[in-house]
């Protein structure tokens, strides 16, 4: 026991030293923020197949009349922030996109806040960053979300849109499941719209397991933060690794639920709600439809913002499925790419997005191609096909 007690501090010092040598010094505050983010379903690989909202006694997500679906009636508390009123000395940045955009808020949002907050144009102002992103959302949901906000008379000073992956990957998924590529992502739309009384016994078992995973994840974070385990690099890193495993388990269950929903026999009403209009079924055409939707939606977002004096910035997010985007570690190469459609869709879609991004720049959009931002990063960053750790 004495030897163990003596060894633990040495192991802690050694672990911190290794992380520092590798350029990733351990930060307890960032670990706590990352654990908080992973506890939230926003950080899930896919959106919640079922949410905690009770609708007529059934557990279901929430459909939204203008942008498909959401986790709550005010995801990110953006509406509440504007209802309270924004003081004159506050510069408000609204971030929209999918789960990667939401994850960028922590810890990346802190770095953004520090760097942008020092800009001379913001002298004397406070910086407020609002999280309007939503897991699995894709264009035109960002466009519709911002339009909805503006229709209420709310005015951010800046809108940052971080997207690209969902438009291509989930667009391909939709096409494979007989749904229009521009409709909301199949897991966050069809799983809610489908008749729950048609669910199979296996689906109900998956839902029970899904809630069990969520509870275990929340208990793990609450216990770790309550006991201060995040202050230790060893215990904090161990807890983060467990959280990533739980999130991968949750992702697999949600993918299975989505696949099951696609296989259910559909009546005509369900078909019209879930799948949308006819579309070209060729995989190349599906990718092109998603890419064109991404481009046109960004043009419209820029026009909406410019007409109200709002700065609009559009960034293409990176993904490990984009060949050459990063030197992949052995662990990253071993990740499952997601559904069978993802890898070929990203291989064809991301070069097209980069091409259309140059057209956005030529059209006056403040576009940033972030698809190669990790091109010289050899350390492991990703923990699935598109989500990454750190700043």
C-alpha cells in the first residue's frame, strides 16, 4: 500500500510530463469543460433518437415547424438570451452548424473568445458567444434557424457557420434510406416522425440500452467532477476515455435505431412525412445535391445577414474521412467510418465543397476552408469520423 501511495504521485508527474513533451499539457479546467460537453447529448455522434420530452405519454424528440427537429424548444438558450436583452456594450456571436460546431464552443470557444476579444474593433466591448448549433443538423437547417431568429427581431452582431460534413454524409444516408438528401438527417427526423407503435421489440430494447448509456455517462461525469478527479491528469484522462467509449456505444445504438426505422413498413402518410419529394437516386447525384444545398444555403445566409448589418463567416469543417486532411494515427485509422455511405460520399463530396467554397469567396462570402486545418498534426485528435478533441 505504501508503495502504491508513493508510485501514484510519480505516475502523475510522469504522465503530465509526457503530455507536455507532446505539446498537449494537461489542463484540469479544459478536462472539466470537455466532460460537461460530452455529458450533454449535443456532444453525441448522432442526435438523440429519443429525448426526455414527454409527448402524450411517449418519449419523443421535438419536431420544429421551420427547421425540422430540436432537442428542446430553445436549444442553446439562444432565444432566452435575446429575450433578456443584449446590452449595448456586448458583441454577440451566434454559432450555427452541427455537433462539431457545438463542440467547438468548448474548449475552442474559450480560445476564440480570448483572441477575438482582444481585437481593436471590440475595444470596450464584452464578447458573448451563443451556441445555436445542433447535433446532426445540416443545411438548410442553419439557414432556417437564423431566419427564424431574425424573424423574431433578434440581431446577433456576427454569425459563424461551421458545417460541411453532415451535408454530405447525412445526405448520403438519407438517399440510401429513400429520403431526399436535403431533408433533415434521417436519425433526427425519421426516428421522430415514424409511428412509435410500429417499433419492434428490438427497438424498445435498444431504447432501454440507450437510456442506460446516457445515465452511466451522466453518473460518470457527475462523480468525476464531484470528486475532483479532473484535477489529476491520470484520472481525468481515464474518465475522458471512458466517456468517449460510452459516446461510441450511444452512437452505435442510435445508428441501429435509424436503420430499423428505415426498414419499417410505411403507410402513405408516414412516407410523405419522412421521405420527401422524389430525387435522383444515383450516388453521385445525391452528393452533388448535398453540395449544391450547402453552397446555396450559405449564399442565402450571407444575404440575410448582410441586409441587417450582421457579419457572416462560413467555415468548412475537417473530417478524418477526407483523404489527406490529417496524418492519421493507427487508432484513428481503426475508427469505423459510420454508415457504408460515408466514406465514398466524403471522398467525392469534400473536393466539391472546396471548389464551391472558392465560388463563395468569389461571390463575397467570408469563407474559410478549414478542411486541412490538421494537415500537419500528427497527434491523435479524432475520436470518430468527424469529432475531435482539444482546441
